[in-house]
């Protein structure tokens, strides 16, 4: 007996994903760029494990928080030049160490095989998000990849998720947001969609304390979390005979 085709029980649903700290562990390359800039200003490096919480608010915020963590006062007048230097260095090192989280690729493929539309709603600039996904081989898995430049307003505004889903060909009324921070949760609440948060991402406040509709500690748990939120039955796994 042949293996049965995967049931299309997620047809009509769109799963929107954040990028940094959700799908991809980008901290090594982001903090690497930050530390190279700090070194240029004779400032000490910030340790990777102690700096993950600095990520998630955009490049300027990362620079400001990073310089302050290194013991320097932030010079607002210098921020445009620092931003340009940061972006130039980051583009050159965008996928030196960045990798998809364990189980992420398999979970994406499972959801897509069951009929779900996949898209990205990230506050990372669109060109950087596309370049990163292309470098690690994930670009083709998404129907849309929307940074702030691709939508009318960035997260936590509802427009970001809504328009990312629409650009993917989905219905915002039948969507779920998967993220790692309060920004993702607030955007999902504003859009009126359920939110799943990862517990391994970049957030000042632990994800367990934010009040998401579901938490996952590993991407192996994502399909089941989606099933619970939308009320579908877990598909029967056909066996070979």
C-alpha cells in the first residue's frame, strides 16, 4: 500500500513568521558586527550570550544599546554614520554564522505540505531579510517576505501582519503570527490573530510572561500548536505496507 497524500487540513490558513530570534538565530552575526564597530571606537566587545536581549528593536536601537552596554555615551549626531557602517559590515557578514533554528525547516515544510501559506513579517529591512533567507536557502519557502519597506506600517502596527498576509495571497482573518517578543504579540493582538511565541528568541521579558496564545520550546512543537489554535485534528500518519 502506498503512503497516503498529506491531508490539506491547513488550506486557507496563513502562518506569518518573525525572523530574528524566531526562524533564524542571527545573534552571532548581528553582535559580531556590533563588536567590530565597538572595536573601531576602542570600546570593549559585548559578550554574545549577554547581548541577545539587545536585538529586536532595529539597528539604531541595537547600536545605542550596544554602545551603552560597552560603557559609552550615545552620540545621537553620530548615529547616521554609525548606521551606515553597521549595515555595510552586516551585509558582508549576514550569514557567516546565522542558521535556522533546529526543526524550523522541517516545521515549515510540514505546514506547507498541509496547505498553509507561509509568509514573513519582520522589522528587519526587507532587502536584508531576503538576502539572509537567500544565503541560508529559505527564500523560496515564503509567499511573501515583508520588512517595513514592504508595508504601510511596521510591527507592532496591525498593518504589517495584515499586509504581509495579503501579499502572500492569504486572508488576514485566517492567520497566525509566530514570533519571539512583545512586538510580535502586540502586532498579533492589533490584527486580531492568535500568536505563538518561541521561548528561545530575543526578548527583554521572558516569552512565558508575555501572555501569548501558545509557547514553543522547539519547532517540533509548532504544528501541534497551530492545530490547537485553529481547532483542526492532527492528521493521521499513513504507514507503508
